[in-house]
């Protein structure tokens, strides 16, 4: 039986810390409002590094933690909503920087669910195409597409990157069960970023380009608190596991209130959810791999531990994975 194992994680976030008090200088908000409504205390905001730069540093950290040579990587997938360029893809830029001569490389666009989507795609490709070692990255410089005059969104997001190394396994599979899905109609209505318009010599109207994230926060909130427990229940059922045997749930870090409400609906202790949204804000596709990298850095995951990843976001998309280390 062909499966995959995860060799290790890494992450990198820009050094520049922006506190809620710093944001009080930019928009009409308060530290108190942001903490009470979101749980966010600070976030990292790039002062020049791009999505490729963050992805590259997270990748080097993951390679080091996995004791893995870049030359063995033959597949690179980057999940991002904030690429530096439409072409080449972020993954191709990383392939060039790392000089991974044998690696295929492409990006996945599934917003905050992007890393879990990429993990599922990478593990399927490893099992079916002969690729042996994959570098999977979530990297975002959302500050490029945040409207810094809109207090309802600019306080939420942050920049960062996280990465994982996957390897083929001939007799074991650490990815026990997965789910992934989308609702495009709901996505168009509630969460959109950077809409490119047609401005050619062949049309008379010059259309104004939309650059920034626009979100109906309440609608996304309702979706998130219902889909997060659904992902957990679906994964447990598919793998015939009991919630009490799961060491951590690593949710997409969007809002502490979403995580607390999911814990209430699942009737489980909040402590089972790993939380770092207070320090990074919402880093979209990077949030889950940064959290995983921190869990390993802190020595909180041991061999045999089972964890659940649960992501939701723009698209709208959602995705989950139950993993045994
Ligand atoms: O990763 C992608 C997925 N995204 C998410 O999961 C985000 C989901 N949504 C949320 O987390 C929440 O809906 C928000 C944090 C975005 C907003 O929280 P809320 O409790 O739903 O607030 P609200 O949008 O209903 O706004 C309540 C009030 C409004 O004022 P009025 O109309 O009651 O006078 C807003 O104008 O709070 C106001 N407000 C603010 N006040 C101070 C909105 N943003 C701010 C702000 N500071 N930054």
C-alpha cells in the first residue's frame, strides 16, 4: 500500500509587528474592539518582503527541520491568494530559488483552505505519479491586497508563510481521512479580492480595477461557525475515530470567536484547539502550516499523536484532514 508521511514543518513571518494600538493611528478602531471581536492582539506586516521571499524562508526552515536535501524535492505546491506575480507562479519561483532540478511546481488558489487543499493534492500525486518528496507551502503577503482605509478588514489580516515536507511511504499513510469542498455562489457574494477588469482598446468603458479584499464579515462568520464543526465530525466519522483520541484540532486562524463557538457546538474543551491568531491575525493559506510548525517547535506533538486540520475561507472553500504522526 502506498501512502505518505510528513517529515517536518517550518515557518517564517516578517519581523515587523503591528499592534492593535498601532492600527488606532490608521483607522477608527480600538485595541479593545479588536481583541473582543476577534482575539487578535498583533500581526506581522511585511516592510518589503514578498510572497516568494516568505515562502522561500519557510521552505528552508522546513527542509532543515526535516533533515531533507532540496535536491530530493520533486514536487512543489504553493497555496496563496496573494502571489507577487500572476506568472511565473510562486511555486515556480521557489523551484528556481531552491534549484530543485527535478521538481514540478504549481500554485493552488483556495484562499484560507489552500494549504489543506495542497496537502490533499500533494499526497494524491505522491501516491499516483511516482513523485517521492513534496514541498507544500502556504504563503501570504495579504497586506498587499488589504484596504488600509477599511477598518472592518484591515485589522484582521497578517503576513506569513508555513511549509511541510511530505515523503512517499511504502507501507503506511499518515493522512487517515480528508474532506474538501466549495460553494462558489456564496463566495462571490461574501468574500472577494483583487478583481481584474478587461481594459483593452476594444471596449469603450474604462473599468476601475478592484484591488482589495472586500468581505461581508457576518456572512463569512455564520458560514465558518457551521462548517468548522462539520469538518471535524465528517473526518471523525470517515476514519472511525473518537474526538477524545484527537490531541489537537488545528483550525484556520481567522477569529477566536469562531474557534470558541466551534468548540461549544462540538461540546469539547476549547484547549483542544491550537490557537495563535492573537499573535499573527488571519494569514489565510499560511495560518495552518504556521500553527503546525509551532506545535512541533514546542515539542507538543509526539509519534502516534492524531490531529485534525480544519480550514475554511474565500471561494468559499473548506477542507480538513485527520493526520496520525
Ligand atoms: O479567512 C477568511 C474568513 N474570514 C473570516 O472568518 C471572518 C469572519 N467574520 C468575522 O470574523 C467577523 O464578522 C468580523 C470580525 C469581521 C466582524 O465582527 P462582527 O462582530 O461581525 O462585527 P460587525 O461587522 O457586525 O460590526 C459591528 C460594529 C459595526 O458598527 P455598527 O454598525 O454596529 O455601528 C462596525 O462598523 O463594529 C463596527 N466595526 C468596528 N469598530 C471598531 C467594524 N470593524 C471595526 C473596527 N473597530 N475595526
